């Protein structure tokens, strides 16, 4: 029996674990040799060994079959389907998920930065790779990456990613340069997403480091994250993970983007969701308080109403999802596994079910699949 059964499950967060040659293989000549080596410094002390072992087991069906018995315990590069699309399809059979959004993990570190040619060349390679990984299984939905920058090139890369078959576009949570992502120069990009029905995504990491490093310099013994490194999430980082995406979507709503583009949709992924409950109220307070001096806030609807129609959020398994649904409604929150990242845990369904408590089938159906379908336009 699959890990998840008895209803439809649509997973709003999963990942590829890149091997060292994954991204360069998809880059154009002239860019390929400029792609930076896969950066694993933040992945824990055993990451290099894990990548080497994963590379060694490529195209080994016996090794893949052995991993089926460790479906929820083998994580990272050691997991079934971590980097092989055929294995991922088998993993979905065993997981019991009917749809799965697929993000990359470390690839952006290989090309993002001030070098525009490398940035956009690496973006094109990344999106080709994501599209190919998901091409042969309709359950897999590849998430492309489009960086802010030259609005013309942003639109060009968005068009190409959608043409390749990617089903969602990941954008950074922070602006690049002097323009807001909601400046009219970027409106052709947002219009193209609306016209094609492709949602945008915000994801952890898209807002840079959530906490100034100096807060860790507190005179106490150094701490590591639970992967053994120091670049991933620790307790203090966890407390402010939501800051960048909250700022992004706040500005988006208050700038009237969903009034301008009424069919635009988006997801805020792997950045927690408990913050959404008070945020909805604060959005309405901001709109009411400043409307006299900021005429643009005089929108036809309350700010929170736009959120309910256009945005969705993935809670962590440790968050009180049942309480969140009671406070904010059944229409906002999405199930996610974070497969095969260890942050998703070995049994996210058990935790989510415990949190959902005695909520009815409508709330459960929304959380496990229906809200995903609305976000994706399925």
C-alpha cells in the first residue's frame, strides 16, 4: 500500500538533488564552462560523500529497488528518485501522490550573481533541466527559475521556460536593482503568467539569508543545523523565514497587482504559514490606515480578499494547521512533503493529520489537493 492513500494527495513541495554534472549538461556552449561548481558547503559535512555515492549508483536498478524499502527514511541524494526521473516516478507510485511540484535544490548557486550573461545562461540551462526531469510523467510539475533584472530578458526567460513545459515559475523574494517587481516595466511578465495560467512561486532561499550573521555571534558555543552544517536553518533563522516572502506578497497586494491581473496566482512554499493568520489582519489595517495618504490603496476589495483568491501557502508539519484553518479559512493552505529533503520528516502525514484534528472532509480535501488545484489552475 502506498504511503498516502484514501484520498487525492497533491504535493506542493519536492526537490531534485543535483549531481555535479547536472546543470552544465544543459548549458549552451560558452556558458557551460562558466557554470560554477555545485556548492555544497551549507549541506552538512557528509554532502560531498553523499553526492559521490549517488553518482556511483546511477543506472543501478538493484540499488534503486533496495531504496524502495527506505522510502521515507532515505533522504537527500540517497533517496529514491532524488536525481533520476524514472526513479522519481516509482517513488511517486510508492508515495501515493497524484501531483508533485518539483524544485531544484542547489543549482541557483552555480549561476546567480551580477554577471548577467552567466545569470541568464544559467537560468536557461536550469529550466531545460527541470523541464526534462518532469517531461515523461504528467504527475511531475517542473518549477522553472526566473531572476529579476532586465525586464525584457525576464519576460524572454519566462516565455522560454513555459515553452519548455515548466508548470510554475520561481521568482526571488527580493528585488534586483532599483525597480520593484511590481513596477510597470515588469507588467508584461506578470501579464504573460496570467495569459498562460502559469503560477509564480516564492520559496525558501529566495530572500537570501533570513537573519544577519551577527546574531549568531552571541558569545555562546557555535551551533550547527540538524544536517551538520551551518548554512541551513537554525532556530533563529526559523523565526524570520517568512520576512522576505511576507514583504513581497504584501507589496504585491497593496500595489494592486491582483486588481490589474485578476487571474494571476501564486504560492509561498517552504517558508511556514502560521504567520499568515495575523498577516491577513495587518494587511487590512494597513490598507484602511494609509488609504487617505496613499490613494492607490483605495482598491475595490479588502487586501485580505485578494489573498484568499490569489495566494496559497505551505505550512511546516510542526505548525498547528488545524488552528490556522479555523482562523484563516480552508482555502489557503497546502500539503507538502519536501521530498527528499530531510526537513520534511519521515512521516509528515502523521503530523499534519494530528494537527487537523476533527476538522471535516472539506478542510482536509482543500489542504491535501483542492487548494493545490486552484493554485495551479488544474
